[in-house]
C-alpha cells in the first residue's frame, strides 16, 4: 500500500499519461489546462519531470510522501520515480520533461523548489516554443539558461513524509481525510496492539516528526488548494480545524513565510 492508494478520493477523474517514447529535445514542455480535479495513474519515466502550474495546485504522490505546489513552487520528480500527479480544478499546467543528462544531481527523491519570477516567465515562454526547437539557436540557449535556474532553485520543506510502516498508513490517511478531527492515539494504539510510546517512536522514525507536527503540516498543506480555489481565509481556517482565523494566519505565516492571502487564487484572478 502507498500514499497514492490510501488518499485517492472516490470522485476524482482519471486523466491519461501521455504516450511519449523519447524526448524530442533535452527539454520538452507539456501544456495542459485542466478544468476538473483529476489524477494520473501511478507511472514513471526515464526523464526528470518538473511539475509546475501557473494556476492551481499540483500534488505529486509517491510511496514516500506527498508534495504540493501552488504557482510559487514546482515539484522535481527524479527519473524512474513512480508517482501520481493530482491537480486541483482550474489548473494551468506548464511542466517540463528534462533529459537526466541535462540536469545533473536530479536523482534521489522528489523535492519542492521555489520558483522565481524569472524562472516562471521563462517556463511560460518556453511552453510556447516548438517541441523540436533549434538547440543551437536562441531557443536552445533559453532552454539551457532555464535549466540553470532550475538547478539553482532553492529547495523548500513543504512536503508531507509518508511512513514506511504499513500499520501507520491508516493513521495518516485518516488525518488527511479529516484534518479537523482530534487525534485518537488511544484508539490507534488499541488497533495496532502497541503502547502510545511505541506508536510515537515508530511514527517519529518513519516521518521525522511526531503526530501533532505531522497533522499541523497536513492541515497547512491542505489549505493551499482551498486558497487557490478562492475560498475565504475564514472558511479555510475552519475547514482545516482551526478555532479562529487569527491562529490559522499565525500558523500559516510561521510555516510558509507569508500570509494565506498571498496564496489566494481569487487574488491572482483579480
């Protein structure tokens, strides 16, 4: 069992994975305007994928975690990493498929990268170029500079690690499905046949954080699609389990370094 299976909503639409045997150039842009919330099947490919959306929220799900990206961020998926891509409704995807030889150091695990204004504009411009652009001309130089910016993009810790222990999967899925619900350590311990101390140690070992911290991060990351959808900050705070808007804003600012309003899709459309 992995995160793509345990958190898959029942009503989500499926969208196909493109049939692409090879990349026509070292960098290939894939443009999609996705009206409805949808997901791909779990898949992998031999190239690097930079999943980026100029509007909406993208989510990459792997066996090891959840990675979310509103327009301020992108998700780098290494070659041969099995993953599912989930998008919010109204997402404008501008993703890059990159030959691994053109982006050294891209191996390992998925990572969330901060997207600068310059990189955002270059991705947007590159997305309009022919797939078989002239590698030795201006378009090829643009692609190489764009990859330099991807290589230099700061990594941000806005992901949600998924435990390796199968017995902890249901706990995480329950928290994600109902972030407002109080934690139930006694019930979980009884179901798993372990003490609370053993449960806490196992969760810390697999995720690097305790249950309360994991739930806090899940709540805050879960707020991003709601904000991008245009929900009010008050409604998002309540949906994520906060008793007051002010406590939500303070927690959001501490984690993301900005206010919920700066991530609002309604603001972006004004």
